C-alpha cells in the first residue's frame, strides 16, 4: 500500500473529494467471491503508473499491480465471441488518506492486450460497485469484462492492459493507470481453430443406367486430398454389396469404376472412410438397373423411368431493409428474411441443410459486429412431400453461420419447402449515424 506525506492542502482536498485519492486501482470493484473464474488463469505482476486527478494535489504513484485474465471459452472457433474478464487481485496502491471512501462510487474501464495469431485489444468495463474503503486501507480486488470475436486460427495471448477509474463523488474525476513497460506479461493463452465449412463434395455419373453387372464411371470433386474414398451402390437408404475404394488426388478429385450387380440399386454414393457420413459424403447420384430378365412368351414388358432432378433454392428478394434505431439509444433493428423456397427433386435418401452466415455491417462509423445479428427461423413443408423440414435454432448468425432449415436423411426424401426468419440486429447505443449494410449468404447442401 502506498502512502503520501500529509499536508494541509492534501487533507483539505481529501476531505472535500474523497475518491480523488483512488489512484492505483484497475477497475470496478467486486468482492473476490463474486469474481468469475470460468477458466484457470495465471496471475501476473507488472509495474503500473497511476496519475490522480490534478485537483487532488497528489503526485503520480508507481507500484506493482497483480492481475489475471480469464475467458469463457479457451478453445473457440473462428467467428466465435469470447468473453474476457480482467481481474486485479492486488492493486498497486491503497487509499493514501485517512478519510474513508464510500461504497459504489467507482466505474472502471480498461483494455486487455491480444497477441499471437490475433493482435489487438479488448475494451473491458466493470460495474459501478465497490465496498467502502477505510482510510489508509488497501483496495479490494475488482473485475472488468468485455468481448471479442475470433478472426483467425492459432494461439491468442491475453495480457492486462491500461485502465482508468472514473469516480462520481461530489465531482466527476478520472484516474488513469498505465502499464509502465507494455505489454504486461501474458496471463492467458487460448487456441482458436477454423470453423467447419459446408460440405461441398459432389459426384457425377458417366451414365444413368445399365444392365446388371455393367460398370458405371463415377467422378468426384472437392473431397479431402489423398483421402480413401468408398464408392457404393444404394437401394433406398441401404447400401448394396456393390462397392469399390479409390484414393482422391492431391486436388481432391477421383474417378472410380463400379460394377453394379444388384437390380434394386437406385443410386450411387461416395464417402471418405469406411462408413457413410453426411459431413464427408456426396450423392446419391440416381442410377437405374435395367432388368434383363427374359420376357415370358406372349407377354410384353412395359417400362418407364422417373428421372431424378436436383436440389435447388430460390429467394423472393435480395434486399432487406431493417428498421432504424436512434443514436444514443441503439437497440433492435428488425426485419424479415425474404422467403426461400427449397426444391429437393433428387428422389434419393439424402436430406439437406440450408445455412446462412453474415458479414460485419459497415458504415460511416466503422462496423457493427456480425455476431449482433440474430434470427428466429421458420420452415413450412408443401403437402405431399416425402420429407418434413425443420427450422433451425433461434440465435446469433455471425460470420460462423447458423442453420436456417434442414430435412433429415430417409429411405426416400424430397419435396418442396419454404423457409424464412425474423431477424434482429442489436445496434450499440452510440453507433455513428448513417447507413450500415452487411451481406447474408445462404448455402444449400
């Protein structure tokens, strides 16, 4: 705890202002038992230079701050929002005067320094809350919180940064405290990974039909480079014994020749590994086995075919105007996503998923983070469709994306569906006036 020589001038200002003597804390006060400890963190010490309000007549105080950084997610994916808590466990100084300081007069703000794969800083703030501080007593522990969005994979370091104490007691005063030798030591390291992308694998047949025992050529694209790929026949949702394994090229492509002997085969699939996976497979591509069983005497064999179609989507418009909000208030800018029609005319066992992701909203005041856009999806199924669609979960969209609607795998899938959503953009209160726009991209797989 730092102490200062007593002089008549200092005693006079201390009696008048009280909190102007709060010179070496780092944020809003919380009892140690209330401070969140979601993730283990390493306490670090660093020299701090704090400058009391000039009106107090107190010179700068140099001391050592002990602090730690905790996070709510130590293994985020790109696009995730991480909540950061900056806790000062031992301030660099205490109350340097004999006058007790009242409760709930201090509001802290500060910065957490980011390094490694995502250099930058996070703005943190604490509530206007502190216990009374007796004269000459050390200051209690306090915490500040803030959030940031992960933009790149890799290790991200977090270190305590500068902070400021705003006091509201008789007068509005600030006490800035800076890290003497920035950056301060690293208190927390998190590791970010890439967000899984949509499955873009595809397959195409050289011919759509053949007699039992004929070979069909199947080509694939956008598979994992050099992965082992299984090519198999499908009879509805079940696989047949017709199967072959090939290796994808360094570009993720392959060509396979499959002998189709099962007359019940209706399609051909390809997938990485030894078992089907929606995330690592493609197809089925429709295939018809031409029955070559001899026709009995005095009979005629009648045949027809139902041609498999495609999976497609259309949307009713490409521009959505959200409601306006007022500067200084901010809040919810709302609107409706234009209706999206999904037509699954493939006639196979595969379901589908419709996802969306949004960019940051940019405008004259910079940007509004993409994570502030949320939606409440809805989905309707046209009568007679073999499948039934399900709306995605309500919540944030963000750059990582979210599901708008989907339909599951089944013995026979397909149909026509209409998806939509109620959208809300949470605009910060003091966002600079002007028009802001972002792009919402929908992907059907």
